[in-house]
C-alpha cells in the first residue's frame, strides 16, 4: 500500500515537472553570433519572470532566433527548490546582416477601410505562400 502511494507521488512529480522548448523566429537570416544564457533566473514557478536579456551590443543587426527551454539541469534545480527557483536556458541567435530580412513589405494606410485592410492581408498571405518566405505588414 505504501509503495503504491510512493509510486503515485513519483508519477505526479514527473508529470508536473515536464521540460519545454519554445522557439521564436523573426524571419531574419541567422548569423554566426550566438548568445547563450544557461541559467536565466525565474522565481516562484515563473511568476517572477526572467530579467530581460539585452543583446543589443552583440546583435547589432537584430535578432534571428530566440530559443527558451528548461533543460534537465534547470528542471532538477526547479524540483530541488520546490519551484522557488525556476531557471531557463535562453539562446539568442543574431541576424546575419542589416539587409538580411527576407520577404516583401506590405503597407496598410492608417485610414484604410476594413475591405482595403483585408485586401492587403490577402495579398500578403498569397505572396508568403507563393515564395515560402515571411512577409512584413506595416500599418
């Protein structure tokens, strides 16, 4: 009976301490500069968020990709501290160059009617599907 309770508790701990992986892509071509922060600290189950990471000095041409994950080591720290400390592993890949943003830009006038906005959005979606590249829509 006691072993069953212990196994149930272990299953709950494993199920609630899952690792995750989140990728944000900006549409820019990735460069060779990578900023790696293996312990970006968050606290109280993530309620106190990670302090913003300033990579403007390293990524002068912008950011191509941001990867946020909870590695196995991060998860162990999270479990051992009962969630009080919740570190994240953040990796930022800088963009290759100033002109590296791929895709076409579409402009929507500030005073555009809903029909005009819809038409521009439809054109942008068609262009993105045709070229398999991201597009930029400016309002």
